[in-house]
């Protein structure tokens, strides 16, 4: 069972002067959930090398069992520091792809031609494609099998809600809102209450609403692979 994790290379939170990147919990929970079931996991980013960690995800309030395990895991930390370049990745070599969130993907993965092509390849091969929180941003410009219609069109999806973005006071900072984009692309968007764990699956497409949903996404991904 070979799974590709695609993380952001983007570390600037708009013009705020603050840092962003990927959210530790959204990486760590699925990573260990899948690793402990025997998955072989490869990490890739648009630029390769070190994937930036969102400092906001590395705080006591954002801490979980999985993030604490990550902080003691030198092997996983080394993988984060040495990700592969996305353009060198071949979808044929993997059984599924998973995208952790954090605000970074809104700036790079949403428009990255290699990421777009890769998701389209995985989808064409009917392999599981999974995204959590802000990571559905990577689906913004992805087309379905017909190469014309947005991949999410007519499909059940979720992602970070407009109200959650408002709660973290970044509505005016982000380049677009995940909820709005999914709906504009024809997705059948649904959500639970803010910060509640929620994930939906439509065929091979799996999406989760927020950091609390990362474990649910991993479980659905594992079930899809089995």
C-alpha cells in the first residue's frame, strides 16, 4: 500500500508578515493512522525540500496525540525536511494520494500545474484522492475525466467553512474561500458545526472539513484502499 502525501511549499500568510504552511495535526493524524496499518508513505511538495509548518499548528492548544508523536519522531521529521519535488512524482507508482491542509495550499497547490495533473491522473485511474480542511483548495482548477468539467462538479464535498475562516479572522487575507470555491465549481457542499469532525466521500473523492476531521479522512481513505 503506497500512499503519496502532497504538502504545500508556501509559507507566507498573504501580506500579514506572518508565516503559514501545513497544519501539523492534518499531516500527523493521517500519517500515523496509515503508517501503523502498513502503508509506505512518500512526501512531496511543489518545491521539494523542507515543507513549512504553520506555527499556529505548533502550539499547546493545537496539540493532539498524533502531533506529540510527530515531535518525538525523527524519521517523520526528516521526511518533512526532505520532501520530493512534485514534478518528479508518477501517479502510477502509488495507490492513493492525500493532501493535508493548512493555509499554504490556497496560494500554491490551488494553481500548481503538476499538482493539478497529478490529481487528474489519480482520478482517471480511479484511485482514492483525499483532502482535509484547506487542502480541497488544490481541487480549484482540477478537471474531471472529460477534461472540461470541474472534478468536484456534482460531487459531495466539504472543506474549511466560511464561518471557520471568519473565526480565525483570515477571510480578508486568503486568496479565496474554500467553501465558496467548491460551491462555485458545482460541488454539493455540506458541513457540520464549526470545528466538528466531518468527512464525506463520493466515489474515490474524500474530503474533510477541518483539523478535527483528519482522522476521519484517513479512515475513509484506508477503507477505500481495502
